[in-house]
């Protein structure tokens, strides 16, 4: 009697997993399962390396598996996977794909989940598909939250623009590092902007120019008009990141390739009116920060003309909310400045704030100094012990082997102590300079916001109001403060530190 024939499907979503034991573990487990069931392995496993399981149509090896299994000549009875989530992380698509195989007499089996071939097993298989989809969607939410946090801190979370790259090294080592300028493509992109700023060459001429300088060699394909337009439009190159999914600008921690002035000139020369994008954003510095109190959506911006001239608005894009959730830009900016003024700490609070900060700082530094002194004393003792071992060996008290063993042990401890010492960092500071900066900064937030440029404005806004502002009945209020400013506000109003304010607006006189 011929054995039923089976094939194996393997998948990893992260390309870095291809190099470790993940695929080998899947393959070995599935082959052992086939052997235990008495099946015949029809061919080498189908492998999707570095592909997500969210959709079945985007995986080449899975498509190849479908073609192979539906060919009657191959006589396949079973598709074996390590786990159901290796086959699909989308409940609907997974069940459709399984039904498709079933029409051709091919059954999907898991090598590790022990799913029986009865109604209970069918139910469990559906549950496993659903759990895989739920897990995938939850990971997506976590990744999105992490990306937003990193973006607000000045890190670019996605593929670096042309001219930049990630630092070399392991993925774990690169985490938390800003993009760096690519040694080859960076200078070419800079030349592109500099030539564009002169206003002499067209987009096609600029593409031809950087192609002659070797752009294709480093990028993999020649530059054309579309690529030049794509590069030139990105504010990233002068240090201002933009995230379309959140419609938000943020000052980046990466090194700019060009100045904002060169970016503006290049865009004006190549696109004319399109260069006004930054001028529009400068008119709406709170864009992306204000949310609708009714629907929770982010307010967009608009311009309207009337008898008195042009009027600028922040407004909710929802037609149901727009009537009430709308505020003139000038009123929003004035109210925002009033809110910043309310964050000024009272003199007594400022003294307390300084006392807490500098007192803790001084204690930390003193503790570090004591720790280093203790380590130095211990190292001196060990060095003396090492000298003693040498003398004992010279006098014949210790054999050469005994002396060598003790010396190596002492040297190892000395090395460990020196490493510990290097981990103890003492931050030196000038008390008066830091105190003066703290006072001026906290007491003049409104003036500071008025005089800094747009990227710094938005960076300051995000640090003070991490949850944004709320538009309600033609005015704005906060949606909570960062922990430091929340603490100052509570001290100012003499509220309990355990009480979190709902959101503040400008203080009324009285």
C-alpha cells in the first residue's frame, strides 16, 4: 500500500530569522511529524523567508505550494506546518486557503498543536487562525505606539530617505540610533539640492547630472524626473521629519544634509507654488496637535476669504462636528500662549522645584564619588595582593602553578572592577548656569514659543502636551500635561499630587 504524500510549508516574517535556527526548527519538527504519521515527504519544504502571514497572495512559496498541490500528478494528501500561524495570520484568508486545498483532497495539519480530524478539531483550527490574527493586530498596535513615541523623540522609524542609511551593526545595537548620512549617496543628494537652488537646471537636467556622477552605481537604478521630485519634496533633508500617517512634523535627531534656505530655494525653482507648503505650515504651528472633543479626530486647517480678507481656521474634518469644533487660528494661538503662561511656577514652587532637582543631583554625584573611591581602594588592595603572590613565589612559599592561578584570579577581579568603575558616570554641572536656565525656561515658555522656529515649536509642544490639545466650543484646552509640568501645575494650584487635572485653559482674571 502506498504511503500518503505530504509537503511542508515553512515561513518566517523577519529576514533576520532566516539566519538563525527558526526555519531549521520548523523543518525538523515537521519532518519528524511526517515520519511519525507514516507519510511520505514528496519534496523539499516550501520556504517563505522574510514574508508576513497577513495575506496569502503576497507569499511566492505559498503560491507555488498551491500550484504543486492542485496538480493531480503530484498526489499530495497533506500540507504540514509547524503551527497554524505559519500558514496564515488572517482568519478569513486562512480559512479560504484551507478550503481551496480541501477541494483537491489536501488537508492542512499542524505538527505541534495536536488538532484532531473531527468537528472539535475544525473548531480549534478556526480558533487558532483567529488567535493568530488577533496577535498580529495587537503587535501592529504596539508597533504603531512605539513608532509614534520614537518619532516624537526625533527618531525616523521607517526606511531612511535616499542619502541616509541605518548605522551598521546588529538590529539590537542600532535600536535608538538616528539615521546617518550615506557616504556615497549623501553627497549626491546634497549636490542635487545645491544645483536646484541655483534655478538654472530643470528636473530632468538635474537627474542627468547626478546620474553622470554615479547615482545609479550606488542606488541601483538611474535617477529620473519622478525620483528628483520625490527627493526634493522631503523636508527630512534639512532636519524636519514628516509622518503622513499622523500628519505631523517633528525635528529629527539626524544630521541635516542641507539648510532650510536651500530646500526652499530648490522647491521654489522646481515647483513654484508647491514651495509654499512650509509657509502654510508656519501659519498653523498647532497643526496635528489639536483634537476634536466630539469625535476625537485630529483637526485640519482651512483658509477662507471674506470682506475683511483671509481667515485661517483649525476645524474638524467631520461634517457633524465642524459647526461647533472650529476655532480661528489667531484665537487658538492666543489661547495657547495663555495656557503656556499658566504653566509658570510660582516663586515658592520654583524654589521647591530647584531644591528637589539639585538636591537629588548632588546626592547622586556624591554617591558616585563614594562608589568610585571604594572601587579604587579595592583595586589598590588587589594590586598589593598581586605583589604578595609574586614575593611568595620568589621565596618558594607558592609553586609556579599556585602563584599563576592566584595571580590570574586577582587580575580577573581587577578587570571586573575597572569595568564597574567605567559604568559609574558623574555628570559635572555649573549650578548657577543650570539654575538660571531653569528659571528663564520655566518662566518664559510663552515668549520662547513665540521666538523659536517651527521645528522647535513643535518639539516643545510635544514635550509639554504629549496627548495634544482639545477643541471644544470654539476654544482649546489641554488634554493632560507631561509628568514634569503636571507636577508643577499641581503645586501651583495646591492640589494633591494624586489628583490629575482634567485639562487646563487660560486662567481668568479675578
